[in-house]
C-alpha cells in the first residue's frame, strides 16, 4: 500500500526572473516493496473547483519477486505555466488524499 508522508508535501509558484511562472509540487510516499516506482500525474478530468489542482499518485510494482522492504520515494510535479490560479493541490492515492496549500518558494 502506498502511504503519503503528509509532512513532506509542499507546493509553490516559482517566479524566477526570465522564466514563466512554474508550479512546483514535491513530497514523499512510502511503498512496501523495494523497486517500486511512483509518479504524480494530473487527473483528467479535474474536479469542479478550478482553484484546486488534483494530482494522482501512480505506483508500479517491479515485475519480478522483489523483496518486501519499506522504501520512500520522492515525488515531484511541475506545471509551467500553471493552467489556473491554483490555491491548493490535492494529492490522491486509491486509499486516501491530502490537500496542500500553495505557499511561497523556499
């Protein structure tokens, strides 16, 4: 089962000079098997609130018999330029979801 590590998720708009604005979303998930792959994908269609970007965590199990070993995988999603004036990002797995406010860059 994929577990969202709530405290690791952050989102911000990168407004670096000389480049278009870019939405950046980072966070970690914990998976039960070594060799698992995970990535964030934009949900289609999005929800009814255009100010909330919805991202799904897609995990892929390794093809062979990988040892069961809890592994943390860093995730990153970028959208440049952002398609809307998002205020929040919702990250969803089949088992749960979290909502992150879009803040200021680090």
